[in-house]
C-alpha cells in the first residue's frame, strides 16, 4: 500500500513538472543579430530592447547579439536563415542604398530576402567643427566653404552614411573639389578626430560628439534634418534641410526572413512598438542616446531607401575622389 502511495505521489510530481516544462517551453526566443560593432549605437539599443522584451510579451523574448561585419554578416545571416526561423537582423540605408550602388558584389541579398518588422530608431547626424574655427552655424560654414580652403571631414568608413551626408552638403555648397573625407574604423573614433585636430570637421551621431562638445573641443554647426533640433543638448541647431541642402536620417531596420508568417511579423512588430513606447526606453533614447523612437511603415522605409539612393547617385563621384 505504501509503495502504491509513493508511486502515486511521484506520478503527480512528474506530471506537475512536465506541465511546468511545457508552459516554459512555449516562450519563443528570437535572436537579433546586429551586423555592426558591439559598442555601437545599434547594438546598445538592441540590448535595451532585449532587456525589455519579457515585460511586453508572454510569448516572445529577444536575445541581442552583435557580429561586426556589415554586409558579410548579413550575407551569412541570409544564407543560414529561412522563413519562420527565430532570427532577426538589422539592415540600414548603408547597405540598401549605398553598398548596393557602389559595391553590389559585396551583397548576396536584396530587399526581397527580408520581411520588414520595424524601425529600431532614427538618428539625426550632426556636423561638428574644431572650436578654433569659430564656425557655429550654416552661414559661417558657407563662408568657410567659399574660401577655397581644404575641408577635411572625419567619417565612419570611406563610403558610409556620414561620408555621403558630408559630400552632399559641401557638394551643394560648390566646394566638393576641396572636400577630403578622412575615414575611421568606428563612428566613435571619427567623432573624436576633430577634437584632436586630425580634421576640421566630423559627421557623427549626436551622442558620440556630446562629451567633446561639453569640454569645449568642438562647436556644433548643423544637423542633417529638415528643421532645427527640437530637444537635447543641441536643441536649436539649424537643420540643413531648411536651407535647401540634402539630408537623410540614419535608420536601423529590423528584418525577419522573407516568407515568415505575417501573424508572427505582426506579433514581433507589436512587441517592438510596445518597447519603443515604453517611457523608460523613450527617455533613455532621447536623453542618453540622443536618438528618436520612430516607428515606420514599410512604404516609408522604401521611400527612405530611394531618397538615400538618389543622394548616393548624385554625389558618389565626390565621395570617391
């Protein structure tokens, strides 16, 4: 009798354990690959989103991973990932709009290989200048460009988004032939180069130039947007768009593999939208990272890609000179 009782108890315990295991295994883990530096802006925002994912979904959890390699990383991801695999990857205008034109052989994928989920963030780049140049606005910059002096600009990579923003701006000012782009291996390095006197200017994320600005090493000349910056430490900085110069924002698109069930895409999109609407996250993005949460429709994404392509096609000779 005692043996039968013990067996019955063990059966109940095992059943409870099995049920607990089944309920736990129902939560899907989605790996999110960032193809850029682990210390970069995209990787940091991805990690923040992963930390918040458990708060907003009982079914999904995000796991952030950074594998620096840009096109090579995305090539590997596309080759190894099929529809409905629990994998996401970041792709931006650098690949879709720049590499696709300048060096298409590097890309073993097209937009059609992905299913769009959401835009992780938008970044408005700024142009900074060595403080001793005393260039504080677009009018000052136009005067400097007209002087015929060499215009050395620190950028992240020789053909990245920052390089084309600089080329478009100074090209439109008629000073493209005097432009010297100085490429660095990371956005942070490029942002610091101007303060060290290695270049006269730099194009960077706002957060990456903030400390140098606060120390008086640089002035912030303009922002690559349609209007003045409305918030943050650089609030009031002129937008190049209001003066008729080309611009684009830096975006980070979250992608699943093409063919992934639309219901799952919608579930992932809702998760990211909830995370990006979280008060702590929006405050951290705006106050610490100096970024914007800017959910985008797929139509807006495609329009952004085409806008950047038009700038690349017009100024690629200036960048490559």
